[in-house]
C-alpha cells in the first residue's frame, strides 16, 4: 500500500506513471516526507506502468533539499538523512521502469540529484541548473557526487559547486545535464511523447538499459563485454524480439529515418 504525502501526486495515464511534486509554495523543496514518498511510489509502481514521468507544479521543478530541516541536525542524523535519499533515489534509478524528468525553472541542489537519478532529462527553456550546496557550506547528499560527474564530468561539477555557476537550459543540454531542450512550457508534453515511444520497446530491452548499461559502464572492459553478450543473448531469445526482427525483414517494421 502506498503511503504518500499530500505534497506529491501519482496517477496512471494508460501505461505511463505520472508523478508530480506538488509543493509549489516551497518551490517543491524536498522534505523527509517527500523523499520517503518518492521511495514508496517507486517501490509500489503498478504492474501496468511501463514508463514513469516526474515533473513539478508551479514555476520550478525543485529547489532541492528543504533547508528548514537541516538547522538542528547533528552528524549521525545527517548521515542517516543522506542515506535515506540514497535509498529513495536508488529506487528511481534501479526500479522496474525507465524514468523521465520533465524539467523547468529551478533544477537545483537535491532537485538536480533527483533529476540525475532519472534516465532521461527533458528541460524547457526556463530551466536552470545549479548546485548551491557549495555556497550553503554543505555538500551534495542525495547521490549527486556519484551521478552528476557521470553526466558532466568531475571538473564541471567542481566548478558548479565551487563557484555557484548556474547553467541555463541551452548550455545545460550542451554539457549533458539534460538530453533535450524544448520550448518553455512543453517539457511535460515532450516527456510524454518520449514515454509513449519508450513504452513500445520490448520490456526486456528497457530493463537491460536501466540495469545493465550503467553497470557495464563501471565494469572492467572484459567483464563488460561478457555482461553485454549475456544481455544481448537473453533479449534476443525473447519471442517478442524474434517477432520484431521478422517484421523488419518482411518490410513490416519502421526503418531508421535520417530525421
Ligand atoms: C525553500 C527552499 C528550500 C525555496 N528549502 N525552503 N537549495 C537551495 O539552496 C535553493 C534555495 N532556493 C532558491 O534559491 C529559490 O527559492 C529558487 C531559485 C528555487 C526559487 O526562487 P523564488 O524567488 O521563486 O522563490 P523564493 O521566494 O525564494 O521561495 C519561496 C518559498 O519557498 C520561500 O518560503 P516562504 O515561507 O518565505 O514563502 C522559501 O524560503 C522557500 N524555499 N527553496 C526550504 N530549498 C540531499 S542533500 C541536497 C542538498 C541541497 O539540495 S542544498 C540546496 C538547497
């Protein structure tokens, strides 16, 4: 049974799970309740869901950690708090389905950590990305130091945290913080379009992309080649894959088009 906060909403639109941060008055800042709701939603996704899309209500995707909660926290509490984010965002990244983040306005601090746990980031032109932890005298605690360098490299993340550098949407796409940049107000629409496309993939291929690809990237090459061979042999043995290949050979499936 899902136990979710009033500050987040969940609905199933066909086979797409739509999750909305719904705390616009605090710029969707993530308090403990919201973090545990994110965990609960991703642990309890209904079986019909093939893809999830996460977005934010109001002018901003997410202002990051709710700073009002850290005032009195001591070191052991801080440790457990950070670990609770790790667990929740691990459920997002390594859950059953691909997750798309539809971004606009502030994607900062823990908001960027949440976005970086998703598989695809679609930003509209209003989106801006920053890691104000550096200037707040703290550090990333929601897995950002592990995930964000994989998107943009250690040097760019160091710069963001040391100097407070803010990336606007176009530059963010150029450096790899997002994979798409779209017109203001259309990030959700574009995300839904991509979600429908992804939902039509063979489920085992999507699963391999979520679970095998990032792990292969961290394996030594010879292990990676072996894992890859296992994945391709398993995916291609599924009846669905055989049908898709037969359809292509019979001229019944879409060709790859230049645009
Ligand atoms: C908040 C938060 C928050 C807004 N925690 N309350 N993140 C940050 O350091 C980013 C802090 N926030 C901002 O820089 C700005 O709020 C925004 C650029 C996101 C939005 O600006 P704006 O002008 O639209 O809103 P605002 O007037 O600044 O904020 C509206 C309200 O939301 C206000 O509260 P109010 O009661 O006075 O109305 C703000 O205090 C509140 N608010 N952001 C708490 N973050 C796992 S470790 C992760 C570590 C981090 O994420 S650190 C980075 C935190």
